[in-house]
């Protein structure tokens, strides 16, 4: 479960990095859909709920940075610019990540969620900010 949370945090940060670099001031937070037996990034849950696609299948026993590298590598065919941008972020992100356990994050109201599964709740999973 911890590996999943780490990967979800990393993915959210990569997504936020892309949004911020494109001049969009929204995108410094990342929400998760928390259900009884699962945790999923909001965007992934919405894509699945709207029956468009499943973004990430269940992955176990893989180091989170390796999983991130594998996922980013798939972008090379789809969008070379995003591939290059995310590869650059991955090269330095380990030095910038601080994992905070057993804490609640303040809500950043930037998700504009459409829907979440019944019986689940929306929680702040990651916050991107410069810490000096």
C-alpha cells in the first residue's frame, strides 16, 4: 500500500509540474479517492468511472522510481515534448520529494472533480510547493 501511495504522489507531482510549467496556476495539489480497500488518484478514478480507460493496472513489487521511469517512457511515442519534460523532472525529483506520513494535508481546492465512487471520499494526497 505504501508503494502505491508513493507512486500516486509521484505521478501527481509530475502532472502538477506539467500544469505549472504551461503557465497554469492551478495544479499544486493532488487528490486521491479513498475507498475502504483502495486508494486511487482522482484523475485515474474519473477516467475509469467514465469508462474511458484504466490508466495504471495493479503493480506490485517494483520500486516507485522504476515504475515512474517505465510509465514516462511510454510517453515517447505519444508526446515527445511531455516525454522530455517528465524525464527531466524525474532526474531531479528524488531530491525534492518529502514523504509525510501519519498526517493530514490542507485541502487545495483545484481538482474540480466530476464524481467519485459511492462510499469513497476525496482526500488531499500531495502538495507541491517550494520549501526553502
